C-alpha cells in the first residue's frame, strides 16, 4: 500500500501501523469511529485506535500493560503507541461459552487480588487525568474507600450533571446523602484491587479460542465489587457462571448483591453526563434504594 495520508492530511491507519510496528502493511479497513483494522505483511491483523483526548492513549496503554503484568486476565497484545494512536492485536471473536465464563471469573478475581498501591492509583506510567470512555476521570489516591469513592468517583459527575441540567439540584440531595452514609453502606473494608475500571459487556471480547480478552480499560485501584457491578449494569453472557468462577477463587463479602447499585452510581452518573437524563434517573433510583436498605 502506498497511501500515507488521508485527504485532510492525517496519517492513514495503515501508515500508523507500519510506523509503530515496523512492518509493511498489506491492507486496511475502517471499523467504527476512530478504529481501523490493518493487515501486516506477516498475516497478523492489528487494530489502530485514535485517542479521543489529551493523554487518552497514554492512559489506555498504561492500563493494558498493568492488566497484562498481573498475568491474570488476557488483553490484546500492545504493539505500539504514540501520543495520538494505539496499535493492538485484533481479537478474533467467537461465541461466549460457559467454560470461558467460569475461567474469566477466576481470572478477574486473580486480577483484583494483584492489588494497587491505593484507591485511585493510576497504572505505572499512567496519567492522573485519565478517562472512562470519553469522560474525564481523575486518578487521585486515597486510603479510605468510602471517602475516596464519594469525592473522586460520585460527586464530580453529580456536579457535572447538575451543571448540565441533567439532574435537578433538589434531586442531587439523595446522592449526596448516600455519600454521607457510605461508611455504613459500603460493607467490610477491603484493600485496593487492580480494576479494569470500565468493565461493561462491550469491553469483554469472547475469542474464537474460547478465552476472554478485555479491551479499553480505565484501570485504577478501586473496590473489586465495582468491576462486578459494571458487568451487572449492562449485562454479560453467562454472568452467573462468571460469578461462579469468581466466588470459587475469591468469595465476596456478605451482602455484596445489596451493594451492586451503590457501585453502579459511578458509571450511571458518568453515562448521565455523556448520554443524558435516562441514566440520571437510574442513578437516582439506585441512590434511593441504597438509602432504604
């Protein structure tokens, strides 16, 4: 292939892949948004992803490395990055299976058990100002999960939603009350876990080798129940078997099911900021339920 730039002067995905992998490119095709699949001359397929904001590529690459270093969950191979692009291995997808789900649950428990220096700790080499999806996410460290979760995961997005008019000021009071009562609602204290951080179904890829791989992390130190709450929020194939594998490897503290909504406040408010009122109403409903327990 000889095309090196797009009509607006940017590098083509193929040119980016060739530069960052050091391999000639034989083909490329767009996938969606800022993603493209590129075929290298040795037959491998890679995905070229363009970062959405300053530091986004650095944050994602650091997260992928941190997850891979745990030797627990599988992630695509990271072939290279620059300030604006990420090149990772293409995952050939298959059908979800119960066996892969149980293994994924065990692997996720092993990832969490690898721990983090603190709640909010970014991956080594990752920026403080990171992202969850397209929303900014600050990785500020804390030692007490309830206080950290309120200050750095719930309240910033609540304030944003109120400022945008997505949540009315009077409605925000119920979420603020949850934050005040978090020490009594949060369950037994747990050490910081190594989180994927954005573990919705779209970031769980079921490979044709019957193994699960995780993409697009918003990795940081957090509470392990938060990753599991995200899987519940948007659904996951064979979720009961994923939980079975997780519980076999690292049983969850009593009452964890009652705390799912508490951990979903963070992603629901993020989605309220990004996508509007429907998610705000879900967040408010979960806050009311938490206070009623």
